[in-house]
């Protein structure tokens, strides 16, 4: 039997040998076990504790990647914002053009719906004679309605396949007679300083009192009221789509401005014409510039005097050298009357075209021939029976380089 004897000194040495920390043993890797937590260094009081593998900043590669992503996203947002602005600009241009067309056509419709002849005669009535047609004895005594021929050229088709034209030179020329006895049923025309002459004589049919025609004292000094007016729609060239402000430019499609001229007609001017009011060629000095009046020579004084036209005078026609007829008593048909009483309706007009449906026709036609087979030339106008009138108005937007067109059909 072998006996092992140990003393207390040997036991203490063995205990101290096996009590050495693992980290001091040779070949030991200082790795935490599954149940052992990593050692944390004591952080200062003003810092949060962190692990040994934590860091204080991003690397350069990470910053470059983040900047590239931000630039990419910002470029996409900029493209979307630019596309949205362009869409908004186009929609606003379409809305502005539509509003411009709507305003012009509303005024056109209002004028066309009024009476143009005395006795509620309509130009589509089959029993009314406008052009000396045989077997039709009735002819209007007062008022007129004429269409002026222009030039129309094809300009391709739109996205829906509808043909477009560039038309110029067409004009509408007619009288308008309002109905009713209220103040809003009368045209009002300024006559600065001319009210005394208009009130000194009778200017209305059937010797009606002053209030019947609204020549009351409050308005007598500067305003004349009448239910008759001479109205004309015409265009004036203003430039081209490439040079909008150059009226004489030949580069690009022509642009025009649509005007509406309105002159008051005195119902019964016989007593007024006997006053032989001197004619003033200067519009600022002529108080009757907004009324239908023309200068005529006075043999007694060898000067020009003012002749006021009545609703029957504007139907008087005389042969002319270039036109089918000249109307000496229509104020807007004289060189001095060009642009009298004109107001601007629409700008940047590319096309203002008129077509009519004959009295016995079924479709609209261009103004090719006038009454009794007369060939219409640009600038000529005729009065002829028709069932309906078609008006096409086309405008141009300079900023978005696009057009907008509207067509109205009015029963006559």
C-alpha cells in the first residue's frame, strides 16, 4: 500500500497554482464565453458607455454614397417639379385662351340674337326679299345685315383630325335693334357737349316724350340713348407669331386683333339735320363721334356739315369702284369712320372665319358667290338670306406656342 502524505504547506501551494487567472495562462485567448459578458470600461461621468468596437464617425465611402443618393433623389424631384410647372403653365394658357374665346363669343351671340330689321323681320324668313329676288315683294325698310368675304388658307389638322384654317379679312356688319322700354334696353353713347343739340329737337319717332327714350336731364348733357346701333366686327393685323409686335412683318403666321365697332343711330334725325351742325374731323372736338353721322357738303355755306343717319338711311347703297356697293350714310364705311367706336375684343387671333347656310341649304358654305350669282371678292360684302351663320375664332398663345379654337353656330 502506498501512502500519500501532504502537509499544509503543499496544499497551499497547489491552491495558489490553480488560482491563477485564465488570461495569464500561456496560449489562452481572451474571448468571452457564451455565459460571460464583455468587460466594459468605466466611462467618464459626461460620456455614455460604449463597447470596444464602437466608433465616433462615418467613413469617407459611406459619406460619398449618402451624398450620391441625395443628389439622385434631388434630381428626380427637380424633374418632377419642372414637369409640374410646365403642365400648370399649359393648363393656365388653355384656360386663358378659353376665357378669351368665351368672352368674345358671348358678345357675338348677344348681338346676333337681337333684331336687325324693323318689324321683327328675320333674315331667314322665306317671304322677305333681300336681294331683289322675283316673286318676293316684301323688303326691309330699316336696318341691314351683311357678311364681308375674306381669305382662308388650310393650316393642317389637329390631334383629333379636325382641319384648321388661317382666315383673315372676314367681317360682320349689321344693325342691332333692342326691344323693351327699360333703361337696360337702350344703347348708351357719350356725347360730350352735344346733349343740348340732341334735346333741342325731336329725335324719336311718333313725337314721344323725352323719358320714353331716356333723354332725361340727368343724362342729356353727355349721354344719348337709342335702341338702334350700327355694329361691325373686323380684324386688324398686329404682327406674326415670330414678331408679334411688328404689324408689317412677313415672317411667320399673321396675327390679328378682333374689334367690335358700335355707333348709335338716331331714330328720326330730320329735325336734327336741319340744324346743319359744322363737321369736326378731330374726334376729340366732335361730340357726335360715337353716333352714326357722316360729313356732307352744304351748298349754301360751301362747308362740311354733320348729317345724322336714320335706320332707313343705312340701307341706301350707291355703286362703288372696288366694292359691290358703297353706303354713304354708314359711318363705319367712310375713311374717316374707320375704327370709330371700336373696342378690342380679342388679341393674337389667327383665324376669324364666317360661313353661312343658305335659306334652302343643308350645310355651311364659304362666301363664294353673292346674290344673283355675283362673285364675291375679298373685301366685298353682301346681304343675302340665310338659315344659320357659322363663326370660327382661333387664337394663339405666345408663351406656350399653342392655339385654341371655338366654333359657334347661330340660327338666323
